[in-house]
């Protein structure tokens, strides 16, 4: 497995607004958070369910993590 190197700088060049979300996603992947949630939520998963509840919850957290804009957008759904 090849590991990506993430570098952080404060020089104002190569600015990416979702960089914090990338770090959060990588932390979830490395720690196995999504897999742990999938195991913990397995008893509530319907037998014919297509989507993994752990993945859904992890994706929801990644959506809400960047801040108020997403929360505001969620209210309109």
C-alpha cells in the first residue's frame, strides 16, 4: 500500500478550502472508524440494505465537519 504524504503550510499558496476535511477523512480511514461504526450498527442494518450504515454516518460527519454552510444547506433539504 502506498501512503500519501500530506503537507501543510501557511504561505497562502495552493490554498484548498476542504483541506481539513481531507485530514479528517484520512484520520477516519487510518483509525478504522468507518469499519468500527459498520460493526456497531450491523444489527440495525436491514438484510436487503445496499448501503452500509457506518459509511453513511461517516459520510454525514464529513459533510457537516466543514461548518455552518453545510448545516445551512442541510436545513433546506
